[in-house]
C-alpha cells in the first residue's frame, strides 16, 4: 500500500537518534462477519492507520463509536491480530509474533480497561491480582509482598486493602488496582482504553493526576483512548482523531485543539458542552450519525455529514497529508501545506 | 417563589431503603420547584440520589425503598395516593431515561408504541393516531417515519431510539418532562443533536424540564437553573450562571475545578477531591461532604448545615442562590480552621 500517511506520519519531526517506542505503520484490522447461512462480510474496523509514540509521551486517540479506536487498542496488546501493516516496539517488528515471543511482548505493553470490575478477577484478592504480574516478571516469592505494598503505595492505595476482593472496593480504588497491576510487569507502554469513563467526576481527576505522576516517574508511554476531548487535551501531547477506521487528523494537542483542520474535528470540538463556554452561542449540531463500519460510505467516510463536501469526496478517500496549519489531516477541501514547508 | 406558576413543587422529600447501618436515607429533605417552561438541571455523582428524586416524583421507587416523608404537588395539587398513576404518568409528567432500549418494549413495533399512547390518552382513532405518530417522528428528525414505525427498537441506533423515546414522551404534551441522563449513552455529536431537539420540542410545547446528569457541561449549557446534589441532599441551587460562575459550596467548587476544559490555560495537575462519594445514604449526623472537604471543622462533623439563601452574604444578584455549608459567610472560618 502506498498510503502517503505512513511516509510522513509524524506531526513533529522525531529527535533523530531514539526510535519511537511504538511505531504503527499502515495498520489494518479486518473482521469477517457472518451474515445469514452462507453470506459473510468484511468489516474493516481499522483500515490503514499510522502513528507513533515516543518514550514518556502520551498519544490521545479520539473518535465516536464505531471509529475503530478500541480495535487499535486491542490490536496493540494483541487481543486482536493485525490483518496487515506493522507494529514496531522500540524498532522491532511485533505484528506477527506468537508463542513465547508474544508473551514477552505483552509484558512490555499493558492495558487498563474502562471497567475494572470486568477486568479484575472477582475471586482474586488485590495482592494476588497484582502479585500475578510480579510472577510474570520473575520477582522471587520472598520479595513479592514488599513489591505489592510498594505498588499499592505508588497508586495511593492503603496497604490494608491488599487482602480485599475487587467487589469490596469503590470504582476509583478498583481502577487504581488495575493500574498497579499493569505497572507490576514494568511495561514500556500502557494502553488506557476509556480508563476514566466509568468513574465519578470527582474521582476522575485523581486517576488522571496519578497517571501523569506515574509517567513522570517511570517514563512510561501512554496510548490514551477517550471519547472525551477535554480529558484528552489535559492528558495528551499529541492527538489522533479517528473516523470509521481511519485517521482524519493527527497533530500536537496544541495544534489540534487551537486550530483543528479537519471539518470532523471541528464539529467534534464544537459539540462538546464545555462549562468554560457557558452562555455563548451554541453551534448548529453536526447532522447524521457515525456510519456503521460494516458499510461505510464510499469516498471520504465523513462526506454525508460534512458541510464542506464536494463531488470528489463522494468517490475518492482523501489521504492524510500535511495541511497549511501544520498538522496532518485527511480532507480534499482543506488546503494542503505548500510543498516547501513539508 | 410564586407557587401558582410552578408546575411541580417537591417539598421535604425523603426516600429511604432499609439499611443495616445509618439511616438508609438516599434522598434527604429535597425541596424543589419548577415553573412552566423552565429548564432545571439536577447534577450529582452516582449515588447522590438524583435519579431517585426523579423516580419519587414519578412514583417509581423500586422496592424495598419508599418515600418516608414529603409531598409532591403538581399544579399546586397533590398527586394523591388514590389517583391512579396512569391518569397522569405520560400525560402530565413524562420521562425519558438513559437507554431507551430499556424503556421501549423490545417486542412491539415503534409505530404501535406511539399510537398506543395517542389512542389511550388522547382518544384518537386508529387512523388519526397513525397520522399523528408520523408527524411526531418527523418532528424529532427521523428521516423515514412510515418505515421506522414498522421496525423494532433494537434495529435503531442509540440516537434514533432516544428520538423515538422523546417523540413518545412529548406525544401527549406533558407539562413536565423528566430527562434522566438522556444523552449519556450517545456520541458527542449525537448528544448535541438530541439536546438541541429537546430544547426545541419542550419550548414548542411549553413543557418544563428536569434534566438529570452527572455532566456539568450538559446541564450548564441547557438549563436555566441548577441543583447540585451530594449524598442525597441538595447542597447548592441557583441560576446556572451563578452556580457555575460563582459556586458557593466547597463541593461545587471542587467539582468545577476538577473538570478539564477545552479552553484556557492548561493546568499541570487537576484539582482533585480526596476520597470518594458515600454510597447508600448519608450518615446520621454531620455534613456528608465533611470527610472530603478542605474547609471542614468540628461543627461540620456534628451538625448537618441547613440550605440557606446566600444573597445577603455576598454580592450575588439573584435572590435564589442557596447553599448548605457552615463555612458560608463566616469571615473567620479559614483562619480558625
């Protein structure tokens, strides 16, 4: 595939020496969905996505339901297999690993899920859940207790909780346990899939601050997935916006929020009811709904909802290229950067 | 407040569940009034009692909970215990919930569910009802109403289902519409559509709205007035601009500063509230927020503060701003703490 996206996938030139921790190139994840007795249909959940994450950096991935953002997360931790494309971890290809090598890979790439009630074993005490990760890392039994206590302290949980079960904890405490559990294997990357979405507003800030502290201490990289743009603005250094399996915009957090290039990003930002914009005029909402990824519209998938759509958008999917205001966007109408600036 | 103009008046409402410890009161002494055409927001975290307040108004408190105190007046008259709920539910007060999949009957076609309302409550004939249903569905922005009426709820998208639920809710032109987290399950672009629609439909019919949400952004942008609930009590109430612009209660203040924004300076850390909200009702004594409150003192742990008007203490223009906090207006509070 000669998708221009992966030729120039980085909004900031990486500082030449160190390769990014995660480098995803032209990732495709397709599913065969059975329809009726003999029929089957190909759902292109992720269709040519490229991004990279530097050490100690947070990439925010936003999109509505059906955009494929969770599939990207699940493919990175290899719950799903990539259909095509490559996933480089510290420069080494990992997309086709299996067996022992895959287990080793998973130690370096951890995931924190939306609902810790589903991801923690209800019949396992907190210290066993965290201790499991330590076993995987090969921590000797004698040191396990002190390491569990250290991890609990790191996520600001009292040591007294070690003997409890997930059901005895509050939502915020459970999410801290999942974070401690992810940290137990000393991963390089933690994928947070809607990690604070299920938490109460007053608890969210605690967990977000904690994630930032851990990053400052351990230099871990995050792929932070959220539908909540204000949370992403706080967490992420760079932002990727997905729509039906593809990136439509990719740039630094500052660029994307200050001057969104793609009409979808603009609509998404405008649709957020922000308390800081109280009493201001409300923009007319974007019409329509995100399409079913099983049957996306031809051309640019956003064209049926797009206020700028022209004839070309109906037939040809636009490539992700650098736009005049600096970031990458996939849109025929928004003017490209002049050639020299590339 | 002018009682005559109020569509609904709730006074001293208390809802309790049997509890091993504590009072089990999940809604405590809640009073509120909503005037015709007014939009009031009820904000709170999970377990704050906001949904149960709405359910108490609808008399839908799940067993074994019960209303232990308080009255609900509709147009100044009590919705008596002996008047059957079918006489007013849906026609005078309607409700939409977070996921219409659980409020729509999954085995009945959309068309039947709407015409049922119109035929039963408004005594329309079968053909009249069908015509009216089509008109309603079109007005909530459903592209092909006639075809949608032959379909089942499960095949519609979340946004479309919420539109159908809204069409059913307004079909009998209720005086009060209670919307309990109506957009929480929806994508943000669809949320904006549904809120705009909710605004237009209720304005057209002159319905009062009680919008319940955990999202301060949603209620802040939609409502004229806000009520903030914590552990079963209203801890602050007032005009939206005042509550958000000049919050008086430490909980409201902390909540507002813990939300990241799309605009303005980006903080390194978010202000956060230590601890977590209590579940299953408040304690027997003291302010429920005291364990998490930066201003808490001995008196807060002993007596629950009353909800007081604060217009005379600060230079707040409206006289309807209220908060329940001992620290309010106490000049020496911070030094003495």
